[in-house]
C-alpha cells in the first residue's frame, strides 16, 4: 500500500501454515529465475521453526544469498540500455518493485511512501578535445547539470587558476569550456561561480587517482547550471599541462539531460509480530547516483536488508517488532529518510528503540567502520547521537572482537540516512567500509589493502558493478547486523539501561575508543570537495 506516513499495522490473523510467497519472478519485464520460489522452511508453522539466536541468524547469512540481490540490481540498472538506479529512472522503479515484492513474499506488512523531488536523468554525453574523442567511461555528467544544444557546444578550453573557489579565478572564462580541479570548495560552489562567469561548459577533474567522479550541482539553480562533466585526474592534468604550456585547445561538449520533478518511493516492511513499542529498525538507501549502477553504493546495503528480512522469517517470532526500510533519494540529500522521520508522529518515533544504517558494506579496499555512538574518536559533526547509541556501538565492537576482526570509528556526519534519525533523537548506529577517501598506512596494518588508494575506487562511477564488491566485508557486516537484530529484538534493555543512567545523571558506559578514520562524508561526499 501507499501512504503519506508509516502506519503501524495491526497483527493480522494467520493460519497454522504460511501461504506461499508469490512465485512470479518477473520485475519490469526481467526474468529473475527462481529467486522468488519459496524456500523449504517457508511452509513450517511458527511452532516448528527454530528459535531465533544470534548464531543461527548469522549462519543463515551467506554471500550466495547476498549476491542474488546484487545480480538483480545489476539487471535493473541496465534497463533500456542504461547503467543507473538513480531515483526517477526505470532502474530505480524496478528496484522499488523488487524489494516491495520481496518483503511481501516473506510475510511482512509493507508500506510504500512517495516523495517528490527534482530528478536529473542523463540521456547522453560526449566530449572531445584536441582532436581526441573521449570514451563514454572516461566522462561523467553531473547530476543537475545543464544541457547543451542537440549538436553540442564547441569552444576554447580555459584552465581555471587555483581551485575555482573564487569569482576572480573565472575571469576571462565567458564563452569557454572551463577546466578546474576538484578540491577546497564544493561542486555546487564551483558550478555557481562558473555559471555567473558565463561559461559555455564546465569540466571538473578528479584530484585523486582513479576515474572521473559522479557528483551534483545545485538543485536550486538547475535552470542556469552549466553543462558539466567530470574527468579523471590523469585526463584533466594532461589537458591543463597543454594549456599552461601555451597551447590553444578547442573542445566540444554534448550533454543531453532531463531535469524535472519526479516521484520516488521509500519501501518500509515491518514484522507482523513483536512488541510495536520497541521496534528494532534496519535501513539502507535504494538509489544510486546517475553515473553508475551503485552495486556497492548502496546496492550492498539494499541486498543486506533484503537478506536479513528473508532469513529472519525462518525463525520463531521475536519478542520485539523488527522494521526494515529502503530509502529513496539519499544521493541528493537524504530526502527519503528525512521525509519519513519528519512525517512520523512523535508517538511513533518514541517506539523506535534503535536504528541501524547500512551504507556501502563491500568497498574493495575496505575498513570496518563502526559509527561512533559516544564520539570517543572526536570526529562526529552536527547533533550528537542519542543516549543509547554508545551501547549500540559497543555491542558491534564486541561482536567484531569476538571474531578477531579489527575495526575503526566511523563518524556521524551528514553523510547517510542515519542523520535524520540522529537529529530526531533516535538511537542510531551502523557499519560501513569507506567511500572515496584514501586508505592510510595504519588502516592497511589493520585491514590489509593498499595505502593511498580510495576505499572504493569506483565510488559514484560507472564501474560500481557486481565486480566491485569485497565479499568478506559484505558478509561480515551483514552477519554483524544479524547479531544486533537477534540480540536486541529479544531484549532492548542494554539500550534502555544506558538511557536510565543518563536520566539519573549517572556516568554512562563508554564504547572502546576506536582509531578515527577519514571515510570521507559517506554517500554525500560527492557534494563536497
């Protein structure tokens, strides 16, 4: 069903044996094979199901189960020859249909909640300079980029001095295609300065190794934003070197986009069992950036939520209700999750015992970052996490310690869908593996991998495909979340005890002080330089 806000449903009457999940395996005309076939345990009544324990729930989580969702999301991104699941696109709409059908198949009460927001769909792009045609995977059109005439625009290239963060640095760029490095100020600021200078087009090249970055311009100035693409560090520097050597270069930029208001849906699935006054909540965002399919960002979180939901249904009913969500429009500013929280009455917010956010669980050059519930690493920004968040962090630390897996602190910033929950005073936590920032030597000592290389070199790029997933991290984090769900759906007293201590003015238990890490700004890193 669709609703403007989440309504907690009444417990429906059920028969002794569960009805079969829907067997149709087609989503948006795509045959997904046997993915919706009911598992052998589906037919068991609750009386005959095994008890929900942390160990059993963890064991039910496998990389095979996770990757079936990753494969489905990959197919959705490719609808109509595309490569994205950005909101407002066929790839996103198919993803919504998939998770809704999945949750209903396993007996959850499912709600779709529509949010309306400006969408930016990239139809085509092309770039040539100095007689060289750049391949499609070498360029990225920015979200909310302006378009060019159908034939494109041809103009001289202009190397912006400095980092393009001051109006005077764009002097003389009118009518040119301006070329500027990422860094120091936001993409939005660069785009607005370029627009005011009257450029014919804008190119922002990366300042770290790897491909071009998919980012976004100002949604509020979409009518005047310049046609904007990204290039890799190597490609950008090569052009700048020629310009600074005194060469005159001509370039042609062709960007065809549709910028318009479009709907997108959150999908919320709640157990029909359990105490609705102590809801254990797990969520991930469903959308990708326009530049790529987003199979790590955040297809990994999407897959984890889907598999956690399925495997929970194989066990006896938990004491507390469990709610899962897939959020719309995260990549343009946490729009879906913020809308959900803001529309939720305070009486319903108070029933959420905790929220666990899953965003980017499988970065190839991973760290295991636990959100810093007590700010012991000193890197949090904005409204502090609610009392109880330190306990959630500590439980996650203890889990990884028990498996002899190293971990670091991941800051609460404005970077993912935990933010609206934190701002509303709801206990929050989560685990991630890093975005576009570079891995440090200390992190290599803890986790292996490559120093000076991004945690995810395909972050917000076309190459964020099913081949861009670290299977170990993907599995470990999903199993860690299973542990949290199994533990807290049975008893939320660890969270409540911290809150009682705070209410009495007593000293609060602290999580262990983890090494701080510089994970960038999560999925929202692409708004800044």
